[in-house]
């Protein structure tokens, strides 16, 4: 249960930072990549982490 909670917290915080980058990082340019693209990747990674946390929490409660 502890790993599931950790995944949920990390995933939601990563997704929130990614969302902030997508919304507010439009005018900022870095030579290699744009912040909006980084934000989209962080949103995707955060979403996957949240899904993994939800699956782990549901499996943990089903075993008990």
C-alpha cells in the first residue's frame, strides 16, 4: 500500500508541474527543446504513474 500511495503522490505532482509548463511555458525558448513539449511529456509520465498507483492500490485491497 505504501508504494501505491507513493506512486499516486509522485504522479499527481509530476502531472501538475507538466500542466503548469504547458500552460505558462509557451513563450520561453530553450535552444534544445521547448518547455511546452517537456510539459506534455511530464503530463504523460505523471498520468502513467497515477495509473500504476491506482492499479497497485486496487490489487492491494483485493488481496486483503
